[in-house]
């Protein structure tokens, strides 16, 4: 089977947008409102600015050794054994913390909100099988699907925002700038943990997959910005319609927002728009996690082809989705307390460490050349 793993910079940008939206479209409004209350939109704006700085950091790390993935850069800078440990940590993050979490979250959402009589494992299997099939088809095929479906996601999003706009109340956003610094920082961290820290995993695929290598850094910046604007719009809409308290008390505030749509008492309860938008963006986020994990595993184990890993890792992900997240209460604890630490280590600490070591080594090399 021929597998197309080459993508364009435009496709990379769209994948970053969909990856940024992903599960964030359901989680970010609640997290922002819980900490910053009616100033949630301000924290998202600040989060977008910090996100762009993070992507600049990721591009700088990639620029240390152009053409090498994050796994290869880690081994080159940290040595064989320490580099392998860091690489393994990143790979575990993509599968156990990323992919498995999203499979279980998809199943949990379906069984709690749409089909309550369906077992969670059945929904997990369905979502996992589609993800495995996407892995077999290759990154290029998935990226072309993103090109086709992104206009659908955008159209659904715009329709939903316009449909709920009559229910928006300006007083829900007032008074502004009263949350304080600490709540805004906490809200920003919540935003970054869902939407931006995981973008670092693109460095495990795009150095070898993007045709226009020079445009990749701009594509990641543009994708992060556009995805952030989507989340800014949905967060502002949630707070304006539901109020700050109503937003953070809901498990899925953006889905609840869609339930508020009522046009002339004729078009109502069309929350399927939100569900469709979310499933599409979540699927692409899951695919990026899996592609990054398999690419990293292939390089760590020095394999020639990663297709042999697709089926076993896909099946393990479905099984682990029920083992790692046995209950809704455990998942909530994980998302609030553990997830930010895991993904913050991958998305901030490790890139900063690699960049610092890379700069020191390059300065040392230049110093030796000047003295010789």
C-alpha cells in the first residue's frame, strides 16, 4: 500500500488550526470562566499572545537542526541515553496522554450527551477504528481531508455564533478587567495546556513531511493564531449567553450554548452543529497525536516503516482508554491537576532545555573555530 505522508504548508496551517480547536472548543470556555469569570475573553487574548511566543520557541528548536524531528534533535543534543528517555516521554505523551485521552473523551461525550444507552467502550472502538484507518492512509490523505472539511467546520462555527447572537447579553461581560492577575494567569495556563503546548508534537512530523520547508514556521504561527481566534469567539459567546457562572458550571459549555439556539421558535435544539464541529476537529487532533507518536517510535526504534505499528498501537489505545480513565470523576481530576503538568513539560520545559543546550553548543563550536 502506498502511503502519502507529504503535505503543503497550507495543509500544515489547517491542521494546526483544527488541532488547536480540537477538544479545546469544549474545555477552554469552562476553564477560562472558572478562573477569570467575565474576563475570560481577556485571558484568551493573553493566551493567544503567549501561544504565538511558544510557536516561535518551537520554530527556534526546529531551526537548530533543520530537517530533524523533535526525537532526533533530543538525541543529538542530549546524547543517546538521555535523549532516548526524553524521546520516550514525548512518545508516551502522544499516545497515553494525548491519543488515548481523546478516544476516551469522544466516547464519554457521546454516551453522556448523545446516546446515553451506548456503552463507552463501543463508542471508543468506533472512534479508534476510524483513527487507525486514517493512519494507514497517511498524513497526506488526512491533510487533504482537512482542506475539504475546514470550510465545513468554519461554516458550522459561524452559523452557530450568529444563531446564538440574539441571546448574548453585554452585562455578562461586565465589569471588565476586574479578575486580577492570578486568575488571569491560571486561565492562561488552562488555555495553553489544551490548545498550544501540544502543538510541540508537530515538530515530530513536519520537518520531514512539509514540502515547502521554509514556509512551515509561518504556517504554524498562522494556524495557532486562527485557531486561537476560534476559541476566543466561542469563549466570549459562552460567557455572553450563559454568564460566567453558567459557563464554568457546565461540563461542555459550548455544547450547552448550541442548545440555546432558537430562531422564531422554529429552528431550535440544533446542537448537532456543535457536535459535528467538535467531532471533526477532534478527529484531526487525534490523528496528529498518533502520527507524531508513530513517527517518534519509528525513529527511536530505528524502524524503516511505521505501518507495522499502526494496528497494534491502535488496538492498545482503545483498550487503554478504559484503563487509564475508569470514571468521569477521575477524568476531571486528571484534566485539572495532572494534564497541565504533563503537557507543560512537553510543550515548555523540554523545548526550552533543548534550545538552551543547542545555543550553548553552537557558541562553543564557533568559539573553537575562532581560536583554531
